C-alpha cells in the first residue's frame, strides 16, 4: 500500500531515488511488481527531471523479458532516451518495437528530435521505416505531429539544412539513398510550409514534445530575438524569419522539379501571416510558380492571392494575377470583380476601375453590390477629384443601374472634405439629409476631421452634438478630431488632458486606435522644437501600451529636423524604423530632406532622394518641392562662385528638376494616406500642381525675369487643364504671393493690388468660421488668422513705395476687424515702414505692444553669437505665433530715438524723446542698450543719426 502511495506523478526526486532502491531490493528478492505498479514506476522515472532517474527507466525496461514488453513500455523508454539525448538507445528501442510488436512506437518523438538536432541520416531512416511499415497497416499515427510543434523559424532553418543534406547526397551519388534524402527533405519542407499562423511572432511560443515531456524550443538566437521583439511590442519580424522562409522555398524548388502542392502550400503559408512583407514574399513565390508551364494555378488559389495583394495595395501584383486568371480560367468571376474593383479604386486607378465596371456590367448585368458600384466614386475620392465625383454620382444609376445609397453620399462628402472644400461638403451633407438618408459615423467623421484641420473647434463640437441627435455613438475618430482642433487652436493643455481622459473613458477599443491622437500631440510639440516634451509624451505612450507607428516616428524626426539635427532624424529612419520593420514613406524622407535644406546641405537632399528611390519609396508633393528648392540653392551658390550678376538667368538646375517633376506628375499621388507637407491651409487639389509652379515663379520674380514668370503661369494653366484638376480659374493663394513678388520687383503696383484683392477672396474661403457672416467682426478662424501675412508684406511694400501709408493703416485695421492677425515679420515690416515715414511715435507704440513682450534680452557680445546673427537671445521653444522685434527693426528705432533726442520739436509741451519713452518705455530701454556693431545698417542709420 505504501508503494502505491509513492508511485504518483508529482513524486519528489528524493522519493524517486528511494523508490529505485526499493525496486532493486525487491528484484533481488525475486519479487515482481504488478503490471500496473511497474507501469506507474516506469512513468515516474521517465518524467523525472533527473537524468539519472531517466536512465534508470531504461534499465528497468531491460529487466522485462522481450516477449513481455508492451508498446507502452517502449513509449516510456524512447521518451526517456530522447530526453537524455541518447539517440542511439532511442533508435535501438524504436527498431526493436517495430520488429517485435509490428507497431510504430515513438516514431513522432524520434523524428521530431532528429529533425531539431539535424541528425539527418537517422531522421531519413526513421521516416523510411515508418512508410515501409505503413504499407501493411492502414492506420498509423501521424509521425509529423512532433515536428509541427517546433517553432516555425527553427523548423524552416532545419528544413533548409535537410534540403542541403539531400543536395549534397545527390551530388555525391544519385543512388537510392540520395532519392530517399530528397523525398524526405521535400516532405519536411512541405510540412514546414503547411503550418499556418496569424502572426509570425507567435510561432516562437511553440513547444516540442518528446513522448511525455515538454521542452521550450525557443533556444539560442530565436529565444533572444523573441524576447527583444516582445519588449518592443511593434509590428512584424522581417529578419531572419523571412529570409529563412524564402531560403527554404528557393532551395526546395531547386532540389527537384517542384509540385503544385509545394508552390501553393508555401504561398498559402506566407499569406496566412497577414503581413505586407510576407505577402510580397508570396508574390515572389508566385513569380517562380508561373515559370513552371506544366502547372496551372487553381482559381481559388489565385483569388486568395489576389485578396491579400489588394490589401497591401500592390497595383502591379493585382494586374499580374488578373491577367493570369483570364489566361488560365477565362472570364473573371463575380467574386473577383467584387474584390479587385474596390482594390484598384483605393489605388486611384480610374481607367482600370471604369474598364472593370464596364466588363462586369456586360457579363453580369446591373451592378447591385454597393462597394463595387461606388468604387467609381471611391477612385475620385482617392485622387481628390471633386467635380468628377459629383458627375459620377449623378450617372451611377444610368450607367451601372445602381441607385445611389448612403455610402454613395458619404464618399462624395469625403471627397470634398479630403481637399478641404467646406462649401461643397456642407452642400452635399444637406443633399444627403434632403434625400431622406440618416447620417452615420462615416458621414460625420470626415466632416469633423475637415473642420478639425481648419481649427474650427466649434464646428467640430456642433457636429458631435448633432451626432447624438441621430443616435450615433461617439467613437475614437470623433475624439481624434476634437484633439486635432484643439491642437490647431494652440490649446495644447486641453488636448493633452483629453488624450489622457480617453485612456479610461473609451472602452472596448484597441490601444492602437488611440495612436492617432497621441501623434497629433507629438507633432504639435515637435513643431515647437520642444524635444523634452516630445520625449515625455512618447514615454507616456509606451507606459500606456499605445503602440507607435510610422507617423509617431515621423513626429520624432520632425522635432529633430526643426532643431537642426537632421542626421539624428535620419538615424531613426535607417536604424530604429528598420529594426522594427516599419516601412518608411515619402513623409519620413521629406522630413529628413527639409532638415538638411535648413542646414543648407543641398546636395545631401539629392543623396536622400537617391536613397529613397533605391528603397522603392515613391516620392510625393513634399519631396518634389524640396528637390526644386535644393536645386535652386545649388544654382544660387554656383552663380555666386562664377560671379554672375543678379539680373542674369540662373536656376538652370532647378528648372531641370522642375521639368522632370512635371513629366512624372499624376493625380494618383493624392491617393496617399500620409500627411503631406507643403499643403498648409490650402486645398489639397490646388496645392498638388501649384506648389511647384509657385516657387519657381517666386525665384524668377525676384530676378525680374517676367518672361519666365509668364511662361510658368501659362504652363500652370495648361497642366491644370491636362490633368483635369478641379481648380478655380483664379490662381491659388500661394501662387498669388509669388506673383506679387514678381510684379513688385518690376514696379507693377497695379498688378500687386489686383493680386492682393484676389488673395483676400481666397483667404475668405480658407479662413471663414462655419456659419459666420463676413459682414460681422471676427469671422476669421483663430487657427487661420495668420494666413495672409506673406501677401500682406508684399502689399505693404508696394503701398509704402507709393507713399500710401494711410492705405496700409486702413488695410491693417480692416484685417483686425475680420479677425486676422499680423505675425512677427509683418509687424516688424510695418514698424520699420512707420519709422521710414517719420511716424516714430506710432512705430514705438506698436513695437511696445506687439513685439517687445516676447523680448528676452541682448545676446552676449561675442563673435560666436554675432557670426550666427544671434544679436539677441532666442526663445528656447519655437512657439508658432511668438512675436519678437528683429535686429533691423531695433536699429531703425534706435536711429529714430537718436533723431528725437536731437530734435527740438515739442508736441503738447513734451519733447518727442519723452513722448517715445512715455508710450514705449521698454522699447526705449532696449534700443538704448543696442550693441554697437560695424555693420552696414548701423553705419547707414546710426552714424548718420
């Protein structure tokens, strides 16, 4: 009875040692354990953590006569031998069981062990013995069950080793042994490809079973890799797993003529990971599949591959599979049309979508599926084509037999919101309501996002209240819009508070869905150069399990570039993002390029462009604009070196770069989901073409090359027409600024005035509050209050030259009435203009009120600061709307103050210098301590004074 109590699975090692001594004593007394007791004793020894006890289990089996040994005895003994790494004993016992009992015992465990340890001769013999035995037996256990539990990356590596072994055997002598090694290696490769997983990372957690004991197989490099990836918690694994996967496929297909099963199994496995990188790998495998003319891909297989290729937005892959489907299976099925048409619409391929819709219409009749029919609208949305979206909406029923539904209205609304057309979006929202449809989240979220980008917080909140009346539940995207609106209104404290509140108030939402609002905050502080705050926010993201994505790292890079650390930004791109397998986009390269441009490293901009092309990253609007600017700077530097005059034509390299950009121009670029630089408050569809032309017009305008300016403007109108862009006939607002420079430099003040009037009209659309009346004061959105400053500076210069300072004052008063504000540069220009026109008192008064409050003092008087132009202390953080007096302005004011001190004029009984001090005591103190420098401006103004 006491022996039965001790024979339990959880018996301590000390008890097992005592049991062994008891067993030996009983055996010496010729006492035989009951069969049930002996099995429990054998099982306890086999499951022991002690190698000695496991060895004793083999000795115990040896005491059993050969004719009395059962399959369960062999199972325990083989398991113990493998767990002791005694493969010789395991093979002997396995062969003995097969010969004596005619049963395959421990085959799965033995095969799993030899595969993992890469003992290929034993593995092949075990596999052969199994199949030779199976010929006479219908039912046998699956010998690959143990192999299936080996972590997949390790299994791929082991299968590669098996294929290499088979290839070596074949090279030595193409005998029966070589044929067996090839058959085994291909079977192992096929089994490796047959395992499916939703995530490549999860396979590291698999375990292998040798009989009765489980061992973790995440050993060595694989375990370290898994630990590192688990800690980072980001995205997918590319190296070395993908390389192993591809290496196994390449070697297996070269070992001997591949079968359809091998191709399809490998491709299906790659697709099962739901990863962009593995889907690209699947496409590569399929390319090899196509080269085997004797194999026809099945229709279901092509559809599965097509589905994943649509998900990763590979246009070339979609057309490849479509063409093959037609070649091998004839006409496209309804399921193929239903999947591929929306996929191509998301890529912005209008021609392909129209052709496929017409083909489906001809083949199946009226198009009744919503996503298929509305794909013609979706392609307009992706390309930012507003008028085409409206026309397509109106022709849906007549052309395709599909009556527009709520989804149709939503896409048209989204198209207007995408380009920033407030008037059009509002009109179509009213059309939706008048048609009897009830708006849903897909209706309101784009509208809220559009107003949020404009900084119209009240409009966003109004839509949120409106959603409640329609019974629409507030989702995370709506909160995103509120955060963005607050950020654009400089309400960063409120935005940060809301972001933290959303962590607790919004439940049942994946943490990844909250990343966007955190990115808004990160980018806001990055734009201000506050790297400490950016770092703190990123740390809080990780602490709250908010995953970082490509846009998160773009914000971090942006902060570094603004702080003149483009090399550090580039390291994030090439090291950190690559390590985390985050695919870089044009946005990331544009940020690095803008940082280098800020540092005047113009040729490095082109080096970055070459790098992104090498990595197959498609350029966008921002990249092209940066290239043109870098080329112009290179031209300018070259002309200085050659001693060219200011009136001579230069910018040849910039024009060449510009011509190449225009050659490759395609509205499909707007199908990107990334944020786009160089857009700002402007409409996306207008900026797409005009941003390139505007900069070159500005450059040539400075050179007084009006023929070039006219040629560029004509080419802009022609390009707009050719691309069928839905843009107003008047120039976009950023182009009006460039034209004002050109006209101002040739003294065409009438043309400058006309451009100013057009700018006011353009700004009205871009800056007006939702529902506001322009006849009333304060109708300008706070976030757009600085939109006219560049244009206003050109206009002020024009009026001052014409001695129309009163008109300047009148204009500024009107702008303030509307709600516009002047930025630092404009106030400085205005103050200097007042001084130059003998209105020093008003100049000092404006400086005191608008510029001096941000003053932090003069910089230390040393050569280091003066060389950098840091005449006064710079703010540590680059607040977007902070105003400071410029050095030139203070020199002008100092000269005016010196003149006032020397003047005998008295107004109201008070000397002018005293009046200046009375209205602007801080300004007087600043100019009084102006450092005396031997520069042209001080020599011109102060020496004279």
